[in-house]
C-alpha cells in the first residue's frame, strides 16, 4: 500500500473530497481529518510540504484556497507524491477548465471517477491525462 | 422545501442540497439539513424509487464525505450495480467503494454481480468491476474471482490489462498463496508499450516479491532485463507530451521501476551489478532543477543505498544527498535528511561530514525538518563527538518550543545515558536537562539518575548541592524537584556541611532550616502532584533525624497534612508523626541512609521492563529470606515499577489471597519508599498490602493499629480489613519485630515463568498457576509483548495441544499490541493434562496480527514447559 488516503480540504478546514484506501470508521476519519487539517493549515509556505502524523506521512500542496493532502506510507517517495498531486490538479483543470472549489463540490462524482482512473488500491495506475479523462468524456457524450 | 422528491430535473436537487449545506452557518443547521435529506433518501429507498436512485447515491456520497452515517444506502449500491445501464453501474460502483468496506457482510452479495461484470463484453464495465474489486475485495472474494482476473491480464485492451494487474495486487495481498499464479503474467506485461500497463505491472511485480520468495527468484531471472530496458527507454525518449513533466518523461514510471529494482537486487550481488550502469546513468543524467527530476534522483539514491552497489556508485549517491542537503528548498532538505538516515548504515563517515549542517537543521523553524534532523543526530553520536553534540542539543533545549521538548529531551537523555562513562559529566548534563525541561523527562530516566547518585559516593555531595542550587532557580520542573527532594532527604548533611567538595565547586552556605524550607515549599505547593508531595514527606522525615534541631518544626509541618484529602498523604503524615513523636529509640536506625541501590540489577530490570512484560518482570518467583520459593501471585505489575524491590517492601511479593490489587503505573517510588497509594486500589475488596507493611512497621512492640495511635481518631478505610493479610517476611526480619506467621497457600508448588516464544518482533511469556488438589489442571497466563517499533493490531493468539490435553482459551485483554514493548496483552489459558505425571505439556502456537494494515503470521512450538505440569 502506498497511498492511504486523498483529501481535498478548503482553507476553512471543510472536507471537499475524501477517498480512503484503507478501512477507517467514520469517527476515526473525522478525528484524522481534523488533526491533519489543523496541522497542515498551521504551516507556512516556506515550510516543507510533509507532515508526519501518527504512522503516516502526509504530503500536501496548496492551490489557491484548496489544500490537497495525500497520506502515504513512511517509505514512499514524497517528492513523487507532490508531483502526483500536481498531475491530479492538472487533470481536473483540463476537464473543468480552471478548476475551482465549486467545480469539485458540484461534480464530486466526476472527480471521484478521475481519481479512480488514477489510483487503485493505493497504487498509481495511470499518469496520462488523456487516458484518465477518456472514459469520463465518453460517458458525458453518451448522456 | 423538500426538493429531494422533486421528480423533474435529475441533477439539480443535488446542487440544491450542496447549496443549502453551504449556506449553513452553524454545525447544527448543517446537521438539520443532512437529517432532512437522509430522511428523504430513506423514503425514496423504501418506496423502491427507480429513476432517481443514482441521484440519491450521489447525495449520499456527499453526506458520507461530510462525515455522517450512510449505511442505509449500502443496499442501494448493490441494486445499482445489478442494473443494466452504464451510468447506474458507474455510480453504484463508486458508492460501493466509498460507502462499504471489506468487513461488511453485504459485500458478499456483490460477488456475483462482480463476476458477471468481469465477463461483460463492454470493456468499460469490466474496468469498473476490476477497479471495485481492486479497491475493496476480501480474501474470500479474492479466491473466488482470481481466475477471472488472471484471464483479464491477457486481454487485448491495455486499460483492462492495467486494471487487472492492479487488481491482482490486492488479490495477492489478501491471499499470498496465489502469488505464483500471477508471476508469469506479471513478467510478460513488462514487455508492453503502454505506460499505464507498465506502471501497474511493475507495482504488481513489487508486490509479488514481497509475497513469495519463489516469485522473487523468478522475477530476478525474468524481469530485470525488461526493467533496464524500460528505464533506458523512458530516460532517453524524446519529448512525449502526454507523459512529460518538466522535460522528463513519466517520472512516476521511473520511480516505480527504480523501486522494483531495489526490491530485486537487495542482497543479490549479480542483480546489483547488472543494474549498476543504468543507475549510474540515471544518477548523472537526471536534471535536478525541477521537483520531478529530484524525485527520481531521490529514488535512485535510495536504490543505490539499498543494493550491493559499487563504491563509485555510492560516492555518487552521497554526493547527490550532499547537494540536496544544501538546497534551499525545504522539501529537498527534508528528503535528504530522510535519506541520510538510511545512508548511515552504509557509510557513516560520509554522513558525519555533514554533521554541522544536520545540527543546523535541528534548529530549523520547520518541525518536520527538526524531527528528521534530531533522529539523524541521534544516530550520529559516538564517543568522540558526544560532548560537543550534547552541548549543542542542551543549549537548544533552552530555546526550543514546547511541542518539541518532549522529543528533544528523550533523545538527549538517551544519548547521555548511552555515553555515561564519565559520571560527573553525566550528572551535569542530567541536572541541566532537569532544570530546563524537567517536566518532559520520563520517569525511568530520573529513576536511573537516583540509582546512579546512590552509587557514586564521591559525587553525592556535589549532586545534592547542585540540585539544591538548581531547585532555587527552576522549581517548576517536576522531576527536578523529585530528584532534588530525594537527595536532600538522603544527603542533607552533605548539603549543609559542604562535604566532599570537588575542585570545580564554589562552597555554598545552606543552613539546616534552609534545607527544610526548600522541601517544605514543594510539599505545600498546590501544583505539585501526590508523588512529589509524598517524596517531600519522606524527605522531611529523614531530615528530622539528620538535623535533630529541626525535628520540632518538621513535626509541625508533617502534622499539617494529617487532614489532607489525599488519603496517601494523610496516612503517611499520621504515621510519620508517630515515628517522630513516639519512636525516638528506633528512629535513627529506621531513617538511616538508603543502602546503595543495586545499579546492575536496576539496569537489567529497566531493560526488561522496557521490552518485556509485566508479568515476566514480576511473576518470576522470588526467594524469601526463609529460602522458600514463593508463588507468583498473578498480580499485573506495571512495567514502570522496576525499583519496587529496592527495599524489599514491595507488596506484590506477598502472596495475596484475594484477587490482587493493581497499583497504578509509574508510582514506583511509592513502592520504593513503602508507600502504597490506597486510593489507587479498589476500596474494600482487595486491600493494598503495602499499607499493611507500614502498619506493621509502626506497630512493632506497640498497640495494634486497629486501636489507632492516640494522635488520630480517624482510621483510614481498609485498615480494619487489611489486617488478616499476611505480612511480608522480609519486613519482619528487617525490623526484628513480629515473628512471621505467614504461611504460603498450600498446594501451590511454584513454576518458573518461561519465555514460550521469541522472535525479532514478538515475545510471549507463560506463567503458571495450579489449583490446590487438581494437579492435572494448570492456568497459564500468557503475556504478549511487541518488540517491534510499530503497533500490532487485530492480534489473535491460537494454540493447539496434543489429544491427551484439553485447552480452553479465555479472551485476550486486548487485540492491539502497542509498539516497543510499551505495555502488553495478556490472555489466560486453562490446560488439563489427562496424562499428568506421564507426559509433559506441549503446545503449538500461532499468532496473527496486522502491522500497518498488513497481515503477519508467526508460529512456533512451546516445549520448554517446566516439569510437573
């Protein structure tokens, strides 16, 4: 297992997307999200993008008002995860065109579909934006 | 505004729901909106609404994300998955992955739908099913559906192939036995061109290597060539717009391939040599001005460190780390520190060269970097650099922020103890740490300090004076106060008379009443905790014998606590008053300096208590002065009680007839001084025996305690009932008082505790108990201790015995084993040996648990049972 969860959180600390690749109960999720978000939001831009929390390492990156947090194992390549976050944002950008928080909220299921194409069971499956978006665009055409 | 049932537009109500949730100003409003929506969805479900099912699912997902329970939607997911249309299936599978997990029984119902979809003619539907299976399948589903997935690995469509490969990862993880079925297919996937297939296949290979050594061997032979080719292709390829990140083609694939190479070549010189060239090429040619390039370099360095690389390659790697460390980007510095930790095992000298830079990182503004750097410094300390490094760290302790002090203090203490050949230096460092961060010092650390002082007779005077001075300056540090108060009580006269001055010291003038003042302050301070105050009381009592002129004053101070609401202090104060007042004849011998504490013994016990459990420390049979073997009484003794036997006053050595009390953890000093906190044991039923010891101690040659000393008309609860409990023979001998009337419970032949199982990660000890009159029955108390640094969850212990033995397992005390021996789990086993006396006990054991969510299994055979069971 490499990626354990992906979270999108806005500046107010509200979760905008949560995808876990290991089982956590609702209460555990809430507690985890609360703790991590508090830790990450408290950090400045100059500080590094990695936070150690319990037995995870959280890699986060901020785009405008949204924080993208990815929880990984301790032996995961942190820099690669940063690059992965960027790829995810670029993919959403290509689909929505200048993606913003509202796009993600109102099209939650589409963002999940994209994430599903990119990550399975915590492993990265696909890194080409075109391949990631192909099934989603196909579905839009169909409906 | 019940928009949820609006039958007209299919997606807008979701938007409306989100809008109304967003408009909520308080959490209560949000809850109300969510409740209303959930009610509407439930109603729709019970009406069997077909048309808006997937819309409701979308809403449920949103509600789930906000952290509300959504279990009632689980069946809806299954219905959607079973529907024919793609959009319904799409959302159904998404819901399945979000709302369900492998533990739920509902999941079993989906196996059939999954099987159908895996055989569907539409590749997108097959993809959906693979994705769902890959994310949530359980071991049973994995077994059922593995053949379908194997077949799909041969599919023509690359998208199906890549998903099937990742799905196989999950299957292999759930059922490692299946690994061999996948290794051939995995190796052949590496010949593909499609990057998605490649990256999935590489990850599958990595997983297979972990799951089975056979697969590892197979892949070493069959995949290395392909991997080198992939790496060469991606790093030499011309611009590929789809996979390009800052001028580098598909860094993700690079990284996964490097990782697999590491797994394959670890401990294998041939493989390592084979990939030598390509690693050198990646390490030299990759651009390091962008994050993507650095990510590759980072992975490449890790691979070089992990394999049997040539020295030239290692120098290259260390140089890259050096460059990283001096980078201005904090992310890069962080990973450099992380990597240097691993490099230290390979080449300590090279890492030592960066010591100054690393030390700077300990003081960085960023807590993540500080933590890493501190870990690294800790590993870098050796005999030659320990003094300057400790000085740097201690200096920094003064200015570091509160959150970091815990870590920093623990590391400094550990360093100082490890390199403590020079006792004076050790004491100086510890006194500084206690003064600066005494509140963060762990109990065992200051216990060890007291033991050391007690052993260093030439430094006792120096210690008590330094501590007295430190106490004046930093009295708010709890553990400083404790150590100082203890030393003042023991070595008070050295403080006042400047005994055994060292050359470096300046003489100080402290009068006898100054010393009493110093202790009195902490007895009276409200913020002081009970342990500290109890120590103050003992210290005062001792001072009253060291400084006879202050005796009257001390009597008054002690008497003030007779009405203390903390029972422990109240009782102590009554007893001590009585000693001062009525037992002048034995007072001076009673209050003599403590005998030198046995350092070697303490260190052994401390080490044991850190790893091992509770009962292996305690329930080892103790030999009483009378030479009788005493029976472990099954008292769960807290691990932090290693000093308990110091005065042989520890209550737990006494055979207790009732179900035994447990003393609260960490109150070893109570034990040390013969003080048992009464309020920490259940009132009434199970009396704390240490109380009796003191009561007996005080009743030597005088009236029985029940009649009470005349100074008190208050008899603490428990005393009346505690009387019948046997007295510890040691204490009696010590005081030449009562003759021992203790008789051990009969029929209790003692059996030594055994270590039934020990591996690098787990230790199991058994202690035994027999009921009198039933020789064939034995109660085994098993204690499990986790020796690894990660917590074990879902711990299950199983045991099997030969036919002539019957076994019953009681539930374990917990299924979680904390890391590094911090506590343990106990479980009792009842064994009946039907051929008692003819055949010995034998047992096979099996332990399964999870580490970071991964299943582990250990097994063994216990054949070292003591004879006679």
